[in-house]
């Protein structure tokens, strides 16, 4: 049985910086990883300089998702774009820290902090 994942995409502008915000809600694994791919893949090479993943509503991820996020980070980097994480609950944060994603993806406790980093040019 497939697990449930909801994605919401918003295109925003802070100052002169365009970014895409994908809000993830539910659980994500290989059964619904395509839902995230459908939201994120078209953004690689787009005019959005930043891709912010709001993880506040995310309850579960597995190794396939970690691999997808790492690969997408690489594609964005090649396209001179930046991936950011925001609002991860402690469980999700522990996982992405353990596998080293927070070493390559700027991670912020709150969405407002990620937006401030974009606005200031910090990332």
C-alpha cells in the first residue's frame, strides 16, 4: 500500500531573488517518490535560483528519498542553483544530519530564516 505524500509548490520572490518553495506533508518512500520528483525535477535549470524544501509536515523518509535529495542537490548545483531545507522536525533532522545532507544543503530551523538567508545573499 502506498504511503501518503502531499506537495505544494509556490514560486516566490525575495528582493530580486526568485525561489521555489515545495512544502512536503506526510510520509515519503519509494512508493510515492515520483510525487516529489514531479514537483522538483522541472525546477532544475529554471529561473528559480533557490529550491527551498519546507519539511515541517514531513513524518518519514527512507534511503531512496535521501538518494533522490542528494542527486537533486547535485543537479541544482550544476545548474548554479541552491537547495535549502527548512522546518525539519527533530526526527527528519536527525536522519538528514546522520547521512550528511546538512553538510551540503543549508538547513534552517524556520522558513523565515531560510528566506532571510536568501534575501541577504548568505546562501
